[in-house]
């Protein structure tokens, strides 16, 4: 029951995303013509294709960019201390 309470709070807080999710789900069912298993498999394989293409593109850019990317260590400089002078009155 706690799960549904948390889920309800999230859905209520992000109402725009909730509406988009419901609309996308309805359109998904409409375009798959009710064959949900085929639609889910199609979406899954499309996700695999997207991830593979992204990784291949990154490898292509890295291989042919001509520049090697070297991580530079971050050096933090300590802030300069200001001497506080107290004035006597």
C-alpha cells in the first residue's frame, strides 16, 4: 500500500508527465492495433538499436577526431586569506 501512496504523490506532483505518459500509452496501443507483445518487442529492439548507434557514433567521433581526450586533474587553489585589521577608536 505504501508503494501506491508514493506513486500517487509522484503522479500528482508531475501532472504534465503523467498526461504525456497516458497519451503515449494510448497511442502505442492504437498503433500496435492491440498486439501489445509485438509492440513491446518492437520498442525493445528500437531501444537496442538506439543505444548501439549512439555507442558506435561515439566510437567513430573518438577514432577520427584527431584529438585524444585526456582527463586533466582538477587542482583547487586555496582562497587567499585577507588579514583583518581592527581599528582602535
